[in-house]
C-alpha cells in the first residue's frame, strides 16, 4: 500500500487538489490550530465566524461540511468536532474516527486529504495515528488519501508500516 503525505503548510496545501479536506477542531481551543487554522485563514475566517455564532462548536462527534472553493484547492472541507482538548483520549478519538469513516462513506469522495484530529498538536500519539492510517489506507483502494502530517509523523507512520511488512514476511 502506498502512503502519500503532505506537510501541514499553506504552500503545500495550496499546491494540492482534492474533492475533500478533513480537519478536526477542539471544543475548547480558539483560535483554530493546525490545518483547521490554515483553512480558516484561507476562508477569511469563515470557520471562526461559524464558531462565534455557535454553529460550529467542536463538540465530540460534530460534523460540518463547508465549501472549500474558490479560496482553497478543495471542493469541500469536512470539520470534525474532537471535543475538549484536555479530555481527548483513545475512546474520544474512536468516536471521531467513527464520524470520519461514516462521512467518507456518505460523501463518496475519491480524492481526500486528511489531518487526523489531534495530530497537529500531539494529542493523538504517532503509534495510534499510524495504526489508523494503515487501517484506513487498506479499506478502499478506490479512495486516494493524502495524509496531512509533519515530517516526523510521516517517518513514524512509514516505520510502522515497514515493521508490519517485515513481521508479515516472517510469518
């Protein structure tokens, strides 16, 4: 399985093209950070305005789909609520992951960029992220997924993939 990554930087994202960008937001962190902050910037504060109006809360399980074009190279942006930052754990991440998988299935997008909620600030450890990336990448070969991840995280995920391949060859 091929894994494709892009750095969470404006230039790298601006040079991309996809139907869907997936980002997570915290309920208790404003302004938005990570890729959601970059997208908010490109959308001239549209996500921030939605949050100020109470339409986007960041509560666990919340999903919001907004238009990405013409200000971003993505047709749509899917915002996933990850709950309160201080309460984020495996159980809460599993809930967010469930919302992500349901949305991918419902939206039927074929080219997707995903920043796993909690990766941009380390709330989601690299070992959990690697497990999820490898699992999702194997679900549907029809979907082209690019993972939004810093260089160190990319290396950690690729190392995990290589370790799993070695283990599989030994058995």
